[in-house]
C-alpha cells in the first residue's frame, strides 16, 4: 500500500484536475488521464503482487478512488468499472476460487475490463437481463443493447450478462467477457449527457457476437437465486466504488465552499460570511453528511475485506446498499448547499462548481437506484425472497 500510495501522487491527481473541465466541455474521453494513471499502475491496484499488481484490498482501493474523485470524478468513475472486475477476481482467488485467475493475468498484461450491464426495461441489473444469451457449440451468442458503457474508447474486455431462456422453467443468467476484436457487436456514440461526460459511456449493440466458453465467467439461476460469490462481489465492488466516487466529489465541493465563505464579504457584515449564522449552519450540515457517509463507506468496505467467504454475504449486502445510497444522497445535499453558498457566481463555469453540480446528479442513476435499494433492503430484512412472485402485493 505504501509503495502504491507514493505512485498515486498529488501531482498526478492534480494533472487530472486540470484536464477535467476540458474533457467535460469537449465531451471527450479522459485519454491523457487514462494513460498517465495506467503508467503509474493505478489499474493494477487490486491485482495480486505475484502478477505484478499492488494487492490492495477493497477499502484501500476505495480510499484511492475517493482521492482521485476529489480531483477528477469522471475519471475515477470510469476506472471504477475496470477496478471492480480486478477486485472481485482477486477476492475470489484469495477465497480459493481460481476460476477467474485468467482475468487477473490479463489485467496485469494490460487488458482493460469494462462493464455492460445497464439495459432498457430491466430495473434489476445483473440478476435479470433483457439481453438474450443463446447457447451454441463452444460458447454463447448474445443479442441485445447495453447502455452506460464506461471506458468505451479503451476497453479490451467487456463484461456483460444475458438471459438463457431455452428452458422457460429454469432461466439462466450468463456472465461473459467479450474481447474487443470479436465480431457481431457495434458501438453507437450516444453519450451527450448532463454529467460525468468524460466517461464516454456509449451504447454497445450486441448482434449475435460469439463468446467462447473460456470467457464465460458464470452461468447462474436468474434472479436472487443466482446471487453466488461472483455476483455478490460485482454488487459489492461496484456499489462501494460508486459511493466513494460521489463522496470524493462532494468532499471537494465542501472544501471549496469553506475556502470561499472565509473570504466572501457582504456590505451588511463587518466580518467574512463565515461568521453568518446560516452559513455556519449549512457548513455544519455538509460536514455531518460527509462524516456519516465516509464512516458507512469505510465500515462496509472493511467488513467485506474481513469476510473470508464471499459467498456468505448476509447483512453485508444490506450494508453495501445502504452505504452507496447514503453516499449519493449526501453528495446531492452537500453539492446543492455548496451551490447555494456560492451565490450567483456559482453558476458560472469559471467558479468550478457547476460541473461538480452536474456530475453529482448522476449518482442516483447508478445501481442500485433508490427504488431497488429500498426494495432489497426491506425484503432482505423482512426475510422475503426478492424472487418471490408477484413482486409486489
């Protein structure tokens, strides 16, 4: 960890901060950030040391992601998609499951993993799918459309899932990785959005692309019944990564606001606005939000890292869902207050806040969204299977 932290210097992150507004304004991928961070070994943080990585645990990776998001949230968010694949593969290997070691070896060799899970018409990502997985000789063919494909310009392995309904009474979810040079898919440039623009999360259309068995990671029952160690690890690494990214950008917004109100003046006051009672109230609310979010994120990550059996998630999944939800909601609240305290100048790009305000909006889009979070937390707490039908009532 110490060697890795030295590589992830403030100077490296500061360079990312300087480019962040340019990427946003031009709506282009964070190419320079990506190359510099890859050169520094950032993409290898969770990879075991025997493969050339830094063997960093989930809480250690989350702390670095938090730091990067403070400077360049879209860059951190995009890289989260690669890091969570490396992290879950490393966790499973530590637990004695060697089936994904090939991912770690390929990641160490320079392959870049991305995620293709989001779909129109599916509000239970990963556990269900509107993409078709058709069993053929030697592997599967996939048909469907995937949204929010972060790292689109650079990925070399796209992790995705589809539904095999050849047995209607026992549908299966197939988790696979598509090599970049595979035929039968295309990328459609759709990413012109409110925030996190530098991720370039374009759509991927699957038109019968073939994935051989060696790149099929899991075939599990559809729904919560398929929540094995692999699927659970996807949720844990992805959601805590998301939560820490939005925490990091909110921390930046708060720190900028504190600096501003210490200098800001009003003709109605003899001292800076930091002495205004309502300004102090707002600052205290921001601090409370972030102290709470950080504690929950840290505890959830440490509890997962201390768990010796990734297949036994128990209350950990509830804690992870809660941590991601709280971090995103706190991020919204903190950034909203930061904009209010900035006053009229805050809406100008020169203030450096309007991009952070827009980036924070996307937190609620990432799974699990508020609806699914409340459903899963309640059902798991009440002992109701998420697969029970009818789903409501």
